[in-house]
């Protein structure tokens, strides 16, 4: 595996993959190849370059469908998970009425919390929050929050703080049976899929390219046929219309009606390359869980440490922790001075921090670029740096 950033910055040991993955060489090369050979506006124009750009864009749609193991006509390409979730909230706003409720969990990233909170405020709906167990990190009795007035359920597939992968099947089944729309934020899980996604009882499933070893500015959005019929296009412009008159317009009949404007084709080229590269790394993915266990054991041996969701059974290869007497930001800064890049703060999950009565934590998220030596070095540095900061 080749990651150019390691050649350019050999002293940096990057452990912030849950925020953004570093780029494999093949991803960077794919973007350069697009700029050099196919740069034009997709789905516009009849010349060769326009056709080449369209092929790149549609090739990415197909690659995302292959990664999720769904049909191509169910995939919309967006600019980010945040943008996609806001598109869903705005496009579904008219389907939610006063007296109904929208259900999320306390573990949500702000991107899957704020749009639904605002929707409820605008529509006079109840905003319900499923609690999360502090020991296991699991959702507590989630089906109890669904009733005949539930209009929509929006939950994460996995926590970006604890790394816990949620068992969503019972919740989504109950929600669908109640007639609710179901939306899954798969941003953290998408890079770790073994056999695509389970689409039963799922109306929308979203992920970001930059958390799958791809570039920023591109995201995949699965939309069920039902969702495509129900969702109102809220971003209007070129590329999503069949016809326009002085009185009205007619949107195209396929999923491109949710893709107005000039598409980010170079990012699509990068995401295609990233997902192709990722598909070749199954054994390397297993290695990451070994890294997590090594770091778990090292942190657990530090006096006054607390690993979030310490008894979690099914997790991603990331973990978060606090250390008595040590501020997370100060610890992250001190580790950075040693060449280790980790994340500190609330991780865009302030509701979960409040729910667990925490002011913040550090998060360590190894990636496929990390070596066993780097993990061992970080494990050793944590103990030393914590002792120094405690004085």
C-alpha cells in the first residue's frame, strides 16, 4: 500500500481516520488522470470530453452501487453526508405534521441531529431521542420510541465516538411497520462493509467518500423507490429538469432530479478509485481490529483511564477515552508534539457528550496506512504523556 502523505510527512503518525482518511496513491492518480484527460461538464454537451466526464460520473454511481450491493438507479451522488441529510430533511419536511414525531438516537453526529431537530421545530412535531447505554454503547430499548405517530426515524449505523455498530434491524422493522420513513447515516460504517448494506426497511442510506479513502466533496446516497417518489427536489437548476416554461418545470423522472448543478466529477473519479482499492483490502481491514485491541489494552492499563462503551461487543476499529486529571485537548496537543495525530473534543456529537456527562474525550482511529510499529509507539506514548501532564 502506498500513501503519498507518508512519504511527504514521515514524522506524522496519523490516527484520525474516523474524521478523514488519508488517500492511497491510486486515488490521487485517478483524479490527476481525470484532470488531464476527461475534464468537462458531465451530462452537458455532445462533444468527446463531455461524454468522457459523463462516463466518469456514471461510473462512480455504478461503483457506489457495487460497494453497497444495490441497484445503480437507487444511487444519487451528493457533495457530502451532511448535504445529503439536509437534502432529505428539507425534501421530506412537507410530509411531517404537528402531532407526529421524529426519532433519532443520542449517538447521532450533528449532521444527523440538527436537520431533524429543525424540521420538528418548523412542523410542530415531537423530537424523540433514543438513549444510549454508557457501558455497552448500545441503543436502549429503541423500538419503544416508535408508535403510530412516528413519521420518520434517522439513526447512525455506527457511532463516530464509541465505534459501536448498532443492531438497527428491530428498530427499522418496527418503524417501517408503523409507516415511518427510515434513514441511516452510514458515514462511519461504509469503509467497513463486508457484504453491502441491508436495504430491507431502509428508505435512505448515506455515506461520505472521504471516510472511505476517497476525496472530499463526494458522497453516496441510496434512495429506495418509495423514497424517490416521496422526496421533493429542493435544489433546482441545470441537469435535473426535462423542460422549463414561464409557468412551471418538469423534473427528469430518474434519480438525477436530486443532482442539480455542475457535478464534482473529479471527486467522483477519486471515489471510484477508492472503492475499487478498498475492495482489495479485506485482510487489511481485519488487521485494524487487532490495532484497536492493542490500544484498548494499553489505555486500560493506565490508571484513571476510562474507555467509552468499555464492554461493547461489535465495534469499528476506533475507540475514545478520557483520563482523570488530563484535558483531552491538552493530551491531543502533547501527542501531536510527539508526531501522533489524534482527535480531541466532542467529535460533532455534543448530545452524546451531554448524555454521558462528558466534556470531551480523545478519539484514536487507526487506518489502513498505519503500521504495527506506529500502533505500538502510540500505545507507549500514551502512558508517558499522560503521566507528564498529570505532573
